[in-house]
């Protein structure tokens, strides 16, 4: 399944004017990276994948439309999947994008290839 291009455009609008953001196709979706660190991704399975501080994962999982991100059969601390119903409006989407952006921006920059 291809990623939701409308959702990708809405993420782009929120990130407009933010420096050092790149887009990269990965994991069947479209990832937005800050200084080489993935912040959020529009998932090919629908919804949004969001990078969060690992210590915040458990608390954020109590929110509606939020599930753990599972890769290779294992839950990944520090990553969440927010279902499409949880990012339908700008009011819903913006806090998730900002949360991922803020966390990724605080990580050491990765070398670009």
C-alpha cells in the first residue's frame, strides 16, 4: 500500500520553514528526517509513525488511536503508530509532528550520504 499523499502534504505544511528537514521513502512510506534522524513517517499502512522519547512511550500508548510500533515482531520503544483516525485534522496531527520533530532535533546529527 502506498502512503497517503494528502497526509504527507499536511505534514509538509506543518514542517514548512523548519530547517534541515529531508524526506526519504522508507518502510513503505515517506519519512521526514531532521539532521538525518527520522522524526515522523507517513505510513504505507495508514496513519503516522512518530519518534518519541523512549521514556514517554508507555504514557503515550494510553491515548486514543495510538499503538506501539512493531518491527520484526517486536515492539519498538520510542516509536508509536498513530492511526489515520488520530491524525484526520490539523489539530490532531500538529502535536504529533511537533513531538517527533522536537525529539529528533535533539539527537546528534547523522552524517548524510
